[in-house]
């Protein structure tokens, strides 16, 4: 499958907006699915915007029936660990049941390919009681359900587990939060009262991947991924939080104040992304460019917000 009609759920989110733009630029017809409460006006590149509550089974079935996609990229869900502690039931509904409803809709319509986006924070499904938080538990069940539907019904499901996605667009992750804080610190009218940004340590390491590279990987997986396979999506380079700090120090126009903790938390273990690279995908955006673009985007957002207040 090279192109066709792709339905992208969670299209109003950080990754979803980039995915809509990327797929349309590659010649796909895009149906962008957003929640009833989402600001659909932010999705400028989608051919069609549809509001749907995927936790409603009938609504999800109707969505697939009306849209008739050739492929589905499922990004929708609740992706915050802190929210999952406060609202575990809502997290399970958004991450597990919305996926089940979507898979049932795709099965009824004979969709050619479904890409389920899991999480590197999910756990071993054979030992769910070791889950660190309700979010990881919900993503583990989501992927387990996808694999079950593949096994039971032969659905053409591919699963991908991305690392920490960064770049422009207002991410709620670590680099996104630092970008917003740094943009405020650069503004003399905004930085009054701002506290230093807290980093748990300088030595903990993470894999960071630009969200635009992730969008290209998702398109490659929908076109060439092997149904039933689980693909790790990473840049292949682990960077310490100290390197993250240094990148923002270089990109910022002002001196940034930091609080550095003494956490001894272990870093994640690098995963094998060779199967995805064997499909011909490679990341192309350097880490420092991602940081620079994210900070530049937050500067623009701050300027637009200020102009809107006038």
C-alpha cells in the first residue's frame, strides 16, 4: 500500500497534527479524527475533520463505516502518567476500549492496514502486577488487545512503540515543557516569578526522536510493516539529561536557571530498532535541530498569545 485514504485518530494532538500534514504531503487522503472537545481548527492539512468519541462503541463503528479508510493510524488516547494516577478508569477507557472499538470497526469494514501506537512505558503482559502506573498498565492492555485481534480475526495490525518524541508543536513531554519555560524565561515581561526548571539528575539517559521523523516512520509502517509485528521506534542515540540541558542552553537567547536533583533512577534499556530500519526508514532530523525548532515554536506561540490579549 503506497497511498490511499488514511484515518488518523488523535489528529488534534502533538503527533497527530504532524502526521496529518506528513501523510497529506505524501499523497494520502487524510480523514482526521478528533475528540468532540478538540480544537479542530489547528489541523490545517487534513482533507476532512471528523469529531468522534472513540470510547463509544457505536460511534466508533459508525466512524469506520462512514469513512471507509484503507488504513488507520491510531494515535488517540490519554498519554499522561500523572493523569492516569488521578483517573485510572478514564485512562483505561481511552487507551484500551477506544482501541477495541476501533479494531471492531476496522474489522467490519475490511480495512487493509491498522497501525496501533503503543508506548515504551508499557510492561510485560505476562506480569501486569509489575506495572509502574495505570498509564503503563493501560498501554500494555492496548497492545495485548491488538495482538489478540490479530490472532483471533487475522486483522492486518502492525504495532509500533515510539521513544520520547520531541520537536515543534507543543509537546507535553519533558522537552516540550522545557521549551515553554525557556521561551517565557527569554521574555522580560513573562519571566518574573518563574522558578528554575527542575531536572531529576544530569546522568539519566533517554532516547529522543523528532516527531516529524516519527510521522515518516508511521507512513512507512502502514505501507510496508508486517502485520503482527511489534516495531521499536527510536533515534538510536541515548542522551543524558545533562545533554538536554546543554542543548537548551545553546538554543536560548538568555541564561537559563536550573535545579538539578540527585536521582539514581535507572535509565531505560535501548531497544532494537533494526526491523524498522530494514524497511528503509532512518531518522533525518538532528537532536539539536529538534530542540531549536521546539523553542522557536514556543516563542511564536507566546507572541501569538500576547497579540490575542490586546
